[in-house]
């Protein structure tokens, strides 16, 4: 729900001060160049609660990048075989 409100407020801050339209031309909708409630409803029906289909990205926390770096470093280390 918060993501949807962020999407609406983001576009209202840009240039849609009177609210976003119900529908827009199909080509603009496909390119994500303009907002519409129709596109928002389509995203919700696809169960896309993060609105990735509308161009929204989720920022990963710094801890994710640190863990990924550690994982990649561990991949490059050769493993030693233990002989019994």
C-alpha cells in the first residue's frame, strides 16, 4: 500500500498536480512515460505489489552488498580435500 501511495505522490510532485489520469494512450503506458490509474490497477492484478512493471525499483540495503561481496570472495578460494 505504501508503494502505491509513493507512486501517486511521486507523479503528483512531478507535474500532475491535479491528480493522475484514469487512462493514457497505449504507447505512453507501454513506455512508462506517464502515470495512470489503469496501469496501477493492472500491476495490482498481476500481484506486483512492488510496482516493478511500472518502473519502480527497490533499493537493496548496504548489508546485502556486503554479504554478496563476502560470498563472491569465498567462491574464488579453492577448497581443500580432506583425506582420512
